[in-house]
C-alpha cells in the first residue's frame, strides 16, 4: 500500500463515471449520491440507499463543481435540491465514518494508540497502517515511520482520533493487517481528497476540522 493512498496490489473492482470530471475510475475513489423523496441530493457513503446512483470523485474541487454548476440536476434529469455547504457535510460524514471504523478495529484487537504501543507495533512489524493526528507535534510524529509496504493516514485531528480510542485526544495510532484495516485505508483515502491540500501538506488553508 502507498503512504497516502490506495493499496497498490488490489482488484480495482467496478468503475463509475464522475459527473464533474467525466473520468471513469474504480468506485472506491468516488462518492455515491442519490435523490431523496423530496428531490434533495444526499450522500450515500455506504452505497446502500435505493435509487439511481450519481457519482462524484472524492475530491473537494469536483464536489464543489457538481454542487454549484447544476451537475446533479443534469445527471438526474430533474430538478434537484443541493444542501448548502454540501462538500463540508460530506467531509464531516467521511471523517466520522473513518473514526467509527478505527473504533471498531480497536474493539476487534487490531488497533493500538499511544507512542510507546505504536512504536512497539512498528518494531515488531505488526503494524500495517500508521495513523498520526494532523495537529500533533511534527517533532514527535517524525520519530515514527510508515511500515514498509504499509499506509499512512495523517489527516484526522487529535480530537477525531481520540474519539476512536475513547480518549480526549490521540496523536499516534497503528492498525495491524486484517479485519477492517483495508476499509479504514480506503475510507481515509476518500477523506484525504476532501481535506488535504494538493501538495499533501496537511489540511487546506483556513479549513476548520472540528
């Protein structure tokens, strides 16, 4: 797996076309939307809601284009109500989904937190994913390295990561292979598209994460 993205060795699975970019790509890199009974557009992160799916790349620019240029209505071939701050809403939902998945991984015995436990997990080559809070000390974070052939997640806040471990804040965490780890990596990659600047250096300038 790559430091900030999808696993390198995986079946790409079904593909969908983004209504904003026109690109066809594996659907794990897009977000599904459906039209509600009142004609409102709603994100379907779990891809289980009934109705024809409308797909947008997990990218802030693509989502904002879809929301402001009438692309949802064009794709649906009907009038569509687009909520204000749709992109921020989707980002919040994705962040909570990642937090919930990490919490479930913890309960399944595949997640640890705290510098010493994470370091031990890395040293023993048990960790497959290193997670570090975006607002944690850079000096402290630099002492831990992403597992070889593993993944890195660095765009959750200390508060959000703390939620996953039942604490006020958490800076360092690690996931071992198996269980929900793959799902965490994939959902975190979608969140990254909405939260991290194009140069990869943390949160978008001026973007609130709480």
